[in-house]
C-alpha cells in the first residue's frame, strides 16, 4: 500500500512562560501506509493529541515536515484538502460541535464540501445510525451527555467520508458497549480502505490495532506490532504503561495454570483455555466487607428532572430516582451513556435544584430558597466529567489555588497548592506555571481534581475520574481515593471504568434511561450479566473470568470482584489439587 502519512524530523512546542520547556513533539520520523490501523499510546502529556493535530494540520511543525498524500502541511494552499482527507474526533469533542441540532451538526462538514443535498441526507442518516444517534436528529446538540457528544463528533467526521480518521480518546467517556461499537466501526472503516489512527489510554484497545506506536516526552520510543510492543514489559513499565488487562490476568493465571498462555491478548481464547476443575472442592471464602453503621449524608428521594421543560425540546433525564450514601462510603454510580448520572451528581452539588422530589445533603434540603450554596459547595466538591468546564485560570497554580482562596482554607496557599498537586502526581515546579490551555486531557483531569481537593471538602463527587488517564495515573488516582476514604471522606464515583476502583467501592447504583435499575454490593451487581448487557454495561474482566471458572467446575466464590481476589482463590484451589 502507498504511504498516506510521512513525518520527517517534526518538532512542535506550545508557548509557555517556562524557559527550556520540552517540545510537545520532538524530532519524530514515521511513515503510515494507506489502510493501516495504528494505535498511539503513551503517558499523559507525551504528545499524542499534538501528533494527531499535526496530521490534521491544526498545528504546523516548528521544524521538519508533515506530508499527507504528498501534500506538505506547511503549504497553506493544501490545508482545506488535507483537513477533508484527515478527519479527527477530538479529545474534547464539544470543540468541534458547531450546529444547534444533532442532524444539522452531522451535515455541517459535507455541506461545506459542496455535496449535493440528497447525498448529504443519505450520509447523515448512515452516520447517525452507525454511531447510535438515529433517534436524536432533532435533539439540541448542547443537551447531549459527554458520551453522546463524542458520538456526534464521530458522526460529523464519518459524514465527510475522509481517507483517514484520527480517534483522539474517542472512547474515554463511553460505556463499554459504546467503546466496543466505536472499535468495531473503526475496524469496519479500515476494511473499507481508510487509515485509522487510534489514540487511547486503554491498552486492550491498542492490542486490537495492526501496529502500536508509543510516545514519551514527545519522542517515538516504540513502534511495532501489538505482540512485540506488549512483550516489552520492562520498557512499558518504565513509561507507566501496563499490559492489556487480558494479558495481565493471563500472565498471573499462567503461573498457576500452565495451559493458559501468559501472553494471551484475546479474552475469548483466555476463557477457552481454562481447564475443567479436577481438584478437591472447598467452601469459598467469605469475602464480604464488615462495614460500620455510619450516618447518612446524602438522601435523594423520587428525584425527577427534565431539561428544557415545557418546550418541544423537553428531555427527561431523571425519573423518580432514589439514591443514598452513608458517611465514609465509596458509592459507585453506573449506567450507559446518557443514563442521567451526571445530572444526579449535579443535583447533589446544588448546581441543579430539584424540580420534583427531594435532595438532602449533610442535613441541608437543597430545594430551600435560603440555602447557603457557597457553604454547601465548600463541603461537597464536584469534579466534572469534562474538566475543562471548571478550569478558567491562565496558570495551573492559580487554578488550583482558587478554591482554597475562595473557601478561606486555613494555611499558606502555596503549601495547600503543593500538597494538592502532589496528591494527584503533578510536580509543583514543573506545572505551577504551565498555561492551562496547553495541558493534555489527562493533565486537565488531574488539575481539576487537585483544585477541588484544595478546598478540603467532606463529600467528593467524581464524574468519570479515570477517563483520559494513562495506566500509571489511574493507579495513582485509585490510591488517592483509597486514602481519602480511609480519612472517612464520602465518595460518589460515576465511571465506566470500575476495574481500577473495585477494591474501594462499597456499593453500586445503576441508572438506566434516568430510572433506578439496580443497587447493591459490587459482586451482586456485576454478576447480573444479562441485566447489565441490556442496559449497555459490561462487568469487569475479573468478574467475567471468575464466572468462566465456575462454568468449568471451579468453586470460585461469587463474592470475587478484584483480580487479586480471583488469583488468590485459584492459587488456593491449585495448591489443594497438588496436595
């Protein structure tokens, strides 16, 4: 296949008041052939999104060249053609939504290309069907959830029929079914001859590409097949990257069950390789958690909310929802994209007042007209699903200091900022003077979390706290949340990525289309495979693997939720079989 992309010694840096700042992209050379499926991975801030923008000619290299189908991005005459050939679904998809309704926005790109109206309608219909938005054509674009906005951005790109699509963390806000849909669509587009560049922090997604490129500090450090890249575990570990989850689990199980390949990347093959149990049956261990009977700090009763109520655009987001959390608990909130999770969290923080039903937080009724909102928000911090919505200062240090100043937190501001930055693994000297506009999506998420922690809240609401974070950062945030819970801070965590948070989650509430679908202990919720699948949720791999072991006769406890628990039980059973 011919070369579609050629990069020759390209370097690019963002402006900063920091002298000698490392360029975002540094002296990169690479070639991508037409029809290739390339995954681009690396730590937060390694330059992945910037490289994508170089390919789309949104930024031009300071030195070196980027050539797309023979067209150099430095030649302004080529820019319209390059941007029509290389479509990009941004890391922050709302940045590319320009029209007021879903259908109009999907039609915007092909309309600018001068496509005939009949062909535009056909393309838009197809794009909305592919992205699961076929029933949303009249929905105002600003009323979409973060996941739905990502789908709309993808639909707008698909409607332009480009030769290459760059997916920049496109699946970060999507539920598991939505992530699978995007991956299958990317594979389908590749089969049609398109070049696919998939930027991701999920190693299991990268493992499904033809080729994996790894960036570190703006430099290309690995470029090979998934099998070759993920066999280089020492290098990946030095970058803060992990093996794909399936390969990690297979490696652990291989040490106990040789029939399971330690380098297995396929979930289906992992399940098939589990042998029938031939050991002695034992009584599964009781893994239930003994919890303190603490006081209730959040009580939501029959809460309903309709956006644009009384208009033709009315959309009911919550319908008679009940929800409660006790002090010091870590409560999970799950649901498919658009199920109402973010709306519920914003009610608990009083960003939205109850239309129907009631919300009581820390003893305050949030529908009271004389509610001291500033006092409540000091006690109840919210980290948004899209952190850029709550970042408004020019410099990182000033952004993190804002809440501490506003809420009169005791102590020196510089010390508070330093501690908050340390807690989310942002080096104080490196980041305090960085422009917030130059941060990667993962770095923005860390800054948003640090700024809320600087306000010293009693309740912390986290909306997709792990989205857009590299594996090392996910582990660090998980450790931080565990420490906050040990301090009896109450946590409410809405996420599609519970694998990293199972060890700290006490209970889970599931929403479906704005209504209560299920609630209970994690092991009870995640073992309801059929129920979860119907509402677009996939149980964590550790729980699905435990289920496959039980199907082969292994007496694995139903209460197993984490990979460590699963490995522990398999170790005990294999040890018993050898005795």
